[in-house]
């Protein structure tokens, strides 16, 4: 299979699986415990049907939205994800360039592999910074000041990762940063030599957002240990309210699922929330964000921008979420598999297909702008 033969999420996933060593593919593909929530994220969209209108004159369709003060050319954005240069040596550079080409938002993680300053200078498309709350309050302030100085538009605090999820695929292969692989994991790297060649012939892998704060030279620091040892499980709403005050700009919380939490986000001055179960990678058994979306929108949608991610693989998934009241929809694996398969060209192809699917779906739904989508267009089984 070649890139031009990829026409959907499943094609990109298959190509990525052919090119990545097993432990790295499983890190992207896997989820927590029995991976029930991961499966339900996609299944939630399949329980909802679209009800189109016809003869509405749809020659021209406007896909643009404004979310958290940012104008996007289409209502789908690239959610921030960690360790992107493990999947392809271009990493965040490829994702940022592709997002800029399609006029949409992208995110940079605290565990990103390219500095947020470099990406901000290279592209003027809206950029969010995914932030984890550390035990060291001084470190939190320094990292926020750095993002503000770099020109990041939106601060995105992830709140569903105060401890690492039980990702059993990673435990079986010994996936960690730096690598500490099991025998089976080492064999998987041996049978995919091209990945290793690319890894060692490009710039050294690093975590530039954390390089000054995390010493990776003294032995393996697994992603699980980062969550367990550096992040602060005592974080509460007072801590977040202080962050919102210090940031003094567009601030969203990612990982909310309950109405009470959504209301609290409004009360402390957040401008956006993202319903998310972290792609099923944290609490297995958690409700799918799409299933929870209407309840949250009804509670706070007139006071804060509500977004969601999880299980989004098609343009019709985006249309269903928008019809329920989401302002925009994000995806992680959606672009990570294309990144792993072909770098920037892969991400551009994936975003191009998504844009085409959303536009085609809008025309078939009889809508010429996003604000024409409503719950009247949906039926749940």
C-alpha cells in the first residue's frame, strides 16, 4: 500500500502498522485496560443517524468556524499529542505545516518533540499548548510564561491525566522513553529496520518543553513515571482558577466529562472546554464524549465554547458532533497514523480527505454553513 492508496483512517492505520515497530504502533493504537472506552468512542457515532434535507441550494459551502477567538477554515483541528518525532522524524513540524495549509488549529504538548517557539515562528495558524499541572508550582508558572512569550494563542490544560492509565500493550513491550524494551519488543524493532535508520540519522530525540526540567540521562523515564512522579494529583479548581488568572487569555480545559465540572469551568473564567476521555487511554469504562455532548451543551453551551474529541474518523462524525452543539472537533490518532505513514504528506492527505468529507456531507445534508446544522438533523437509535 502507498500513500495515494490511502482513502480513510483505516488505510492510514494499516500503512502505519507496516512501517512502525510494534511497540511504537501499539503506543499510538493502544488504550487502557480492556480498551472498552476506545472502542465505544467510535461506536457512539454509529448509534446516531443523520437526517438530511434536500433541494436547499448548496453550490457554495462555508466550513469556517470561530472557536476560542480563533478563526478556523474547517471545524476539525489536530489535537495535541506527545512524542510525535517517534512516529516520524518530522514530528510536530509536519503536523503544524499541514494544519497551516488547511487553515486549522493544531496543538503542541508539554511532551512535544519540537519547541513551541519554533512552531510559532514557522506558522501563523492558531496554536494551542497542552499543559500538564506539575507538583512544582514554580515550574508551572515558568512554562506558562514561556508559552505566552512565544505567542501561543490558547492554553489547554489537560486534567484527566493526574496519573498514567494502565496501558497494557506498553507494559508487554516495555515501551518507555528512553527505550527499555522486552525481548519481544526488541524483535519488533529488528524487523522494521527503516524506522531505526531514520531515527538515528536525524536530529537527536528530545522533549524541548521539558528539557530543562527532566533529566533523561540517569536511566529510563517512562511516560507512566512522568505522570506518576512529576504531575500533581492534588490539583483542584482553585489551582486551575489561578492558572486562568495568570494566563489572562483564551484558556480551555481538556478532559472534562460531567456537567458539574463544565459549570465549574465556566465559573472560573475558562473560554473553552474539551469533552474527552483521552482516546480511551486513561479511565477504561469512561463514557464516550459524543454520548455526553448534548448534556454538556445544554448546560453550558451558551456560556463557553464546547469541543470534543475521541473516535472521530470521518467527516460525518464531525457533522454529528456539530449538530449536537460542538463548536469544533479534534482528532489525535486521526493524524498520527498518517504522520507515521508518510510524514507531512500523510497528514496533509488526511486533512484534505477530512475537509472533502465534511464539505460533501454538508451538501448532502442541505446545509451551506456550519450554523445550519442542528439536532433536527439527527436521530438516535
